């Protein structure tokens, strides 16, 4: 157990990085494991306008990098590795297996976030990287002066539709209902943007093309009328699902796969905490994820004091 960490945090989004900062400042030996890139989903967000302290907004990428720098300044270690399983050997011995080896900790904070949902229609997989994208901020600039589509009616889709108008000649926003889920202020911006054409009550049937996307087959769910849009790209922004496959036998999950936790971020398993979008009833906001991370870290610290 000499190599054991006090805390291992799984996931490097706002929840994990905030937990990391709190644990490191508490002088706990803390490791954060991240499978892809730190910053979490916000790195794909063009502008975060509702994180307190940034009255003019801040790019999601910059906010993520600032959180990482702040945590590392206090000694947080970060290893890029994908977790495959967890073995809860005893109260103060948790083994985390990854593609980079195994790590041991006295406590865990699971903050693995959520991943993009897919449309699961013909052509979606085939055209990933050739017109199908899950990140308008990353790929929007490739489609300068071309017509593109974005699917979804939540904050992500609507914010990204607005961002895409900087490049595209026209943005079709395809939503399966006739009312957006996105917050009102974002809706107002999109509805008044002349480059965005709303395609209501509509689902995507197939994405077609040759070397790259050419046609988007869509269907109106009220009239059943099928039509084709000529677009160069389809951005899929239809929500998220939690990354909990590796903990399903350790902690309790709801039917959607989200981790059930109390207000202390306790999962019900001694020494295992959670934080952020991966937990049930998260409001899925950066500020809330950061708050969860702080709560989880402070309660992990208290747990370790009893060891
Ligand atoms: P979301 O709020 O869950 O919205 C997903 C959208 O996709 C909904 O409009 C949903 O339609 C639609 N959808 C789901 N499955 C679909 C399918 N199979 N086919 C077609 N449409 C489908 O997800 P999100 O927009 O990614 O946002 C996630 C969270 O992050 C939210 O809490 C959001 O507020 C937050 N967020 C905040 C900001 C910000 O504060 N600036 C920016 C981005 C995201 P229905 O409406 O019919 O269910």
C-alpha cells in the first residue's frame, strides 16, 4: 500500500478538476485519471456565459485549461489512462485497473461525465469525420460558405447552431418537437439569427453521400412527409449518456445508468464518492459539476481522517 494514493479521481472535467484542486490543497496524495482530454464537455463549448466571475463569458477550452492549471499548481497528478474496472477490496483499499496499469487508493471520486448520444441512423457511423461531427466548435470551420445541419433542441444544439453561422452559409436546426429545450436567452438569439432555419417536428432517417455527405433524409413526425436536405455536414447534438459501465457492479445506478448519490456525494459504498454529470439528478452545468467536485473532495478528506 506504500504507493497508494489517498484519492483517485476518475474523470478530468470540471467536477474532477475541482475535486483534484480541493484534494491537492488538503495535501492529500491525489491522482486524476482521464481517458481522453481534460476539461470535459466544455472544451467543445464555444462560449460559457453563465460561469460566475466571467461577465464577458469565456471559451470552454480556456475555462477547462484554467481549471487544470489551478489544480496542478497545488500538486494534482494527472495520468491519461482509461479505467476498465474497479475492485473495492476493502474500506481503504480500492484498486483501479486501466490500460496504463493498476493504481491503488484509499478513496475514489468518480467524475467520468457523460458521452454524446448518437442518432443511430444509416450513414452516421460511415460518415464520421467525413461530414458527421459531434463537435461544432471543433469542426464548424471546415464548412465555410456551405449549408450544414445540426440535430437537437437543447442548449448544446442551439448554442452550436449560432456558432456555426460564423462559417456556414445556412444552418438547418432539426428538432424532433416544435419547442426547444434550450434556455430562453439562447433560444432568442437563435430565433433572431437569419442564417438559422428551424426544421420542426422532424427526425433524421439517413445520412447519404459518396466520398462525403451530400443528402440528409428527414421525415416530419406529424405529417410523415419525407424530404431531403442538401448539406455538407451534419452535427449531432442530441444529449449525453453517463460513462458508468466500469462501475455498474460496484455502485448503485438508476435505469439510465447514472450513479445514485446523496448530497454529500456518497455513493453508499464506503470511500467511493461521485461528482458531476455522471450522477443522478445533476443539473449538468459547469458550476454545479464544480460544486459537486468540491463536496466530494471535502467528504473524502473527512473519510480519510478516520482511517
Ligand atoms: P439535452 O439538454 O439533453 O438536449 C438533448 C436534445 O436532443 C433535446 O432537445 C432532445 O429532444 C434531443 N434528442 C435526444 N435524443 C434524440 C434523438 N434520438 N433524435 C433527435 N433528437 C434527440 O442535451 P444538451 O443540449 O447536450 O445539454 C446537456 C446539458 O448541458 C443540459 O443540461 C444543458 O443545459 C447543458 N448545457 C449548458 C450550456 C450553457 O449553459 N451554456 C451549453 C450546453 C449545454 P427533446 O427536447 O424532445 O427531448
